[in-house]
C-alpha cells in the first residue's frame, strides 16, 4: 500500500539568523534515497511544482523519501509577498495552465496514492482566485484514482464567496486555509490578507459542508504572545474549525521576517492539550509541524 501523499507553516528587529543557531530540536536529517529521487523525477517529468521545494519545508527530505509531497498548482509565482513565505512573488507569467489538473492526477495515479493534498500560490489576478482549477484538480484525481482522498489548502480567494462555493462543490475530503498568525501581526506577516476574512472563509466552509473537516494552521516564533495564540484558537473553534496545526516559523532567508524566538517542544505540547480542551477534533503541534504534516492521520481523527 502506498504512503499517504501529504501536501503537506516582533516589533523590533533581531540579529540575522546565523547569530542564533537553531536548537537541537529543529535539526533534521536530510533524506535523499531512491524514493526521493523517484518522486523528484515524476514531478519534473510532469512539470509540477511542490510547496515542499518552493517554501523550503524542513521536512522535505523525510517526506519525499516516504513518497510524500505537496502539489502546488496555479504556477510558481504568488501575487502576494508575505513576510514569512519563500515562494517567489510577482506577476504571474500567464493564465493558469488548463492542463495542470490532469498532470496532477497522473502523478497521483503513477504513485498509487490514497491521500493527495493540493495547495496553490495566491492568484489575485484571476477573478475566482484559481477556484475553478482547484475544482478541476479534485475531479481529475477522483477520475483517475476514485479511492484517493483529496485535501485542498486554499488561499483566501479575496473573500469572493462564490469561488469558495466552487471549491466546496467539488467535494474535497478536507478544506484547509491557514490563519498563519495572530491579528496584531497580520500587516507584516500576511500582506494583503485580513484576519476576519480568513475566519469567515473557515466558518462559511463549515456551514456549507458540515460533514467535511475544516482545517487551519499557525506559525509560532514571530512575536505573538500566549494570550494572542489562545484567543485565535478560541476564535477558530467558535467557527467550527476541526483540525489545527501549529509549528515553528523558520526564516527562509535574510529578506524575510526574522525569528523572534524558538518555541520549546513543551510549549507546543501545552498548546495541543489546550486546543483539544477548546474543542478541536485534532491538533498537530510541534516545532517541525507544517500544515499538511501527517495530513492523512489528521483527516481520519477529525471525522465524526
């Protein structure tokens, strides 16, 4: 049986990243064996992008060696320039590739997957934010591999709620949209995004498809306080969010926001305990957790 396919994350400046070596709990072993090379070959052959590479995920080596990765559709250039994200930003070179959904589905079929996760860059240049391509990708995967479950990690679609309805109508098994950080830090961390808009997206998704697990995630280490994190968690559970992921922010390079502090694993464990008490069905929390880490297991535990 194939492994699940995870698609799969301060007011004052701090010294550059090399002035604060990463603690031992953030040091990861890189895997580059046969499975890693095979997955890389499939992605290159089909001209597909992964968020594992574009966002420089610390789990890439481990996940790829276990034949797990994250499809990133709608190209590799994001129309926003968020302070935390390593994905290239700018003006997309053209409209979305109409053949991309079928190529993603072909990759899923070649790998004989039973759980696929699909994310994207922001496409604010598109009237529907790319929602139609998301829907077509879900349909294409189901057409080739009917038993494969599909999770989508979508942008905020600029609050165009008919676009959200387009994605939900395609019946993803999990709908994910990351809240990313606390409201106070939005102007620096999530440029072009609004905290209340992201909350509304999650609430609308749950209202439109009550049986579908709705998921979100946050990064820690950007200058948020414990009280702010707990308030975000309360806001999310009040809107019916089922799955919550929490990981350490890591600065991709000197052009991005600095790490304010490295959060100890014990703190992540405490947030997990409190999150379950607040009402999340599943909480995945740890320094190296990213939004789609162990996505298959999360979906299973979040079902009623």
